[in-house]
């Protein structure tokens, strides 16, 4: 076994320098061996790694010079704002001659103008952005909720169409046979927009007196008519009721001269016409039951209301709707009052109350299945039972003629059983 301890004694021990040199040689030989291994490894690498270094690179260059310039401009603007604030503190001064001096530097005016322009610009930008966002959100909402609607006619609104529900989207093929059939049926059953027609009792107004007077006389009548209109308007705005004499006077002036007045606002015009309708209905209620017509200042009731609507510039359809609604309300009120008197044992007074609407329904007869009378029947069904309404119909048949029985049955909700009511009339009238 070879070791350092077995060396002969004649060999001196190795010096430190020699140990160091030997170690150095060993290390250098180790390094050369490792480098050769690395070279060998580099040669054995695949060719793809060498070609990857020649691929183009994506580069983004951001120049910070404008940002630095903007930062310096912002600092300069803020410093000018501080200077302007200090300058504005001494904007108004009082000199030794007790004169008020207003002075500022041009830089202050420049700062104020720049601030105002920037504020306006920022406000405009925010406004435009807010409008765009709101329009986009509304568009999204409408696009998501775009569904077919279910439309029904509301008799309480005069037969107007109202949306009652939203339909469901159909994901089926529109070219399929069932869908085509449904499309054909819907095209056939397409709802025609409702148009309110004038009732049969609505007469045609012809103002033949307009050509009798000359321009000066018509102008005088027109001034007098507007004086009555101002008196009515002031009375209404003061919280007072419209006088019947004013209505008659205004109608007489307009009918005589053929002039037409304009009443503003429109709610006062509608209120004036409702007051004239109530006046005519009161006259009809006070007239005897056997009367055939009502004379109001030389005109019958329908002619008076039709001409008055034309004199104040009210549309015929709107005026007819107001009259029909007033007749329905008066019918409902008289029927309820008659039943209240009947419950108190005052049958004679109840029949007198029913007689008030006999002539009313003959002069202004509602159309068959009118929405106004349907509302009356629905309201009475909530307060009166079927037997009570049949008893009211019996009393009405004893007071009024047969020409208004259909309207009374429709108002009482007895149109589904007219035979039963007729049998009851015959049983009660028979001796």
C-alpha cells in the first residue's frame, strides 16, 4: 500500500510550494476536462435551438418624454393657480384717494380662462359619456325585453286597447306548418284600431246665421262672447261654480252670430262643457215623463249640446264621450237612490227617482253594449243582489215606457235573463 508514511526517510518532506504547485496542476487538468465536455455538449445540441435565436421579436416602445412634458405643464398650471389665488385676494383695493381699484395680472386672466375652458370641456365629455351609457343600457333593456304584447280592449276606457301581458318568444322554426297556420290565423284576426263613432242622437249643426251679419256686427258679437268667457274663466279660477245663465248667454251669442270662441286652458273648456251637460240633464230630469223633447232657449237638448261643443272648439267625439259618461253616471246615481228609498219603504219616492232617467234615456240613448253602461252594471252588481236588481227593473217598467227597457236591463246587468224579467213584470202587473 502506497502512502505518504511509507516513503523512504531519505526523501525530504515536500515543501509547501510543491504541494501548491501539484494541486494547481490537478485543478487545471480538471478544468480542461470540463471545458472539453462542455464543447462536446454544445456540438450535440439540436439545430432547433440555434435557429430560434433568429426569430423576430415583438417590441413596444413607450416614449416618456410627452409624459414628462405634461407633468411639467401640470406643475406650471398649478403654480399659476396659486399665483392667481394670491392675486385675486388683492383684486379689489382702496387707494389713498378713496377710490376703488380693480386690478389683476394678465396671467390671472389667462388662468381663469383656461380653467373655464377645461371645466366646460370636461362637463361636455361627461355629458356625452352619460348619454351614450344611458342609450346603450336602454338599447340592451329593450333588446332583451322585445316580446310580443297581449292587447285587450278596456270597456271602462271607451274601448281603448291596453297592454295586459307580454308574450313568450317562440324558438320554433317559423317555416314549420303549425307556425304558418298560426301566422295565417293571426293575420286574419288582426285587431283593427278602435275608432269612437258619434252616437245616433248626435245631430248635425248648421250655422246659417253667420252670413246675415256683416263684419262689424260679428266682431261686436265676438267681443261680447269673449267677455262672457272671461267671466266664466275668472269665476272658475276663483273656485265658484259656472252659472247656467252664462252658458245660455254664450250659446245664444255664438248661435246668433256664428262665431267660435277659444278657451284656454283646455281643462277649463272641458269643465265648461261638463257644466253645460249637467245643466241639460237637470232640465231633462225635471221634465214630465210623457214629454217627447226638451226646449232650451229655443233648441232641443241634443242640438244645444252639439252646437255648444262647436262654439267652444270641442271635438265632436270628445263631446259625445262626455255626454255618454254623464248619462251613465246619472243613471247609476238614480238607480242606487231609488233602491235606498225602496229599502226605507218609500216606494212612491223611489218611482219618482226612477222617472228622472226615463226621459234622459229616451233623449240620449246609449249604444247597445256601450262601455259606459257596462261600467254601470259592474258597479251595481257589487252593491245589489240579482233579486234586488230585478225588483228595480220591475219598478222601472211600471214608470217608464218600453223604449228604454233595454237600456235599463243593460244598466242593471239583466241582459242575460230578459225572459225572466218579463215574466216577473207580467206576474206583478196581472190582477
